[in-house]
C-alpha cells in the first residue's frame, strides 16, 4: 500500500513493526498452550530450491495483494463484505497450494514470529524477498498499469450532460 501511495511510509513501517511484534507474541502464546511441543516453523521441501520457494512465495503474495487491491478499489464494482471473503479464499488457496512446497507464508511476519520463537532463522530470506517483491509488483501493476487513475475529462466533473 505504501508503494501504491495508499498509506504513508511511516504508517507502513508502523504496520510492519506491529505485525512482527504481534506474530512473535502469537507464537509465544502458542508455545505456552502447547507445552512440551515445538512451535512449527515454515520450511522448504527438499525438492525445492531457495530460489524456487522464493518465486513461489512471491507469486502467491502477488495474487493475494492484487486481490486485496481489487477488493477495496472504489473505482470498480464494490464487492462489499464479499471482498473480505474473496481475500480469505485466495489466502486459503495459496496456503493449500504452496503448503507442501514452501509453507505458503505470503507474509514475512508469519515466518518471522515462528522462527523467532523456535530460534531458527533458516531460509528466512525466502519469506522476505519473495513476498516483498511480489507485493510491490502487484501494487505497482494494479495502480499504474492495469487500473491507472485517469485525470477527469474536461466537462465531466462539472456535470455537463445532466
């Protein structure tokens, strides 16, 4: 959203820090609930390379962020409360599709929290690089290429023809 100019950079940084802290806190609560068991972390399947997993995470994040943009865009047909449902279905489908290969994180905060509590930051770049690039491309593509904001045509904003 910061890349697309929908929120300011300080606001985006605040959201990032808040998500990272919330993820760590949620994993602490999980660790307290499942005493004696380890907190699961995101891992890459043996068949996947780090690059392949990063591309997969980036692609899934691209689809998710693009869906978020489309669901909240006032220039398009309003999805209303169905937009939230669509975003949830896309996120769920991403997790189901990528779970066996890279975990389907699609959000660096998710992978960061569990890695912090588990004490293992192995392959964390996959869960940061891919999603950040995918989200950036989705925001730029949606706002600047596919649904570019056009300046109002002369006379249209003045109510001519009404």
